[in-house]
């Protein structure tokens, strides 16, 4: 079978970025803080990249003092992962507020998928950047360690005014990477980060 040049290029590009995001490539003073915040309305994880700084007063924890690492867009390098209890038809975590330093997006996405466990995770379809769309497309087509569940049309409905280019049209729905829930069950990234003393897990208010 002849390989599609576009898919092959995308595969190579993504693997290059993924290689940069391996845990061993984290700067020695960088870590990931995972905060779990749960109430009667929702359950939220914040996956935040931080840099250790003994003199900092920005984030003070028993494990040390830290500053937030900046993503490429200048905001905090993090992913917010939220499951809304009242939305029983859509019992999955939603990934949003994504920002990362260059090359570390795949690491944060993998952590988010692993944290979602059996609930799975899906895109925030109200706002999807071109880069985020490529990530979900890659998970759908090329990650053998990631499972998908197809949502029926009309389940987890689109907000009024959303663009058909991301699959809100019925004819595009089943081909769209945004119409699925994703599962990564092996927790290999979390285990590796924990083993390397690069992950701090806490419960409380988001940082």
C-alpha cells in the first residue's frame, strides 16, 4: 500500500515533538504538579509545569518552592481537565486551557489522558485550535496505546454557532477526531514521572 505523504510527514513531525517531551528531557529543576479539585458540581485536574526556585513565594509546598513555567503563548504551561457531574450524557473529562513550552504538549496531553482513567477524555469542542485538532487527529489515527469510543451524533451536543469544519455537521461527525472519547489506561507516563521524582500530586484549590 502506498503511504500518504501528508500522513507520513505528520507522523515524523509529531514523533520529533514527542521525543523532545520525554521525561528525561525535562530540565533538572522542572516538575509537574497535579492538583485535584472536586466538589458537588465538577471534578477538575490541573496539570501544571513548574520550575523549582527556593527563593520563590509564588507556589510554596512541602516539596519546595516553585514558579510556573510559561507556555509558548505566554500563559501558564498547563492543561485543565474537567468532568461535569450534571452532564450525565457526557460522562468524560474535557481537556481545555492547554498551553505548553515547545515540544512538551504531548507530555501534558498524555498525563491528562492517564488521569482520566476509565472516564476517558475528550476535546473541548467549543474552542479547538489547529494545533489541538492535529493532536486529537494523531491520537485517533496513530496511537496504538490509546483507545477511542465513538460518540453518537447529538450526544455531548455542539454549542450553537460552532463551525462545521470540525465535524459538527452530521455528515462529518463520525470522521472527526473531536467526536470521540479517548482512553490511555497504562499510566506509563505518570509512573515514569513519579519514579523520577518529577510529579507532585495534591488535593485542593487550583494553583
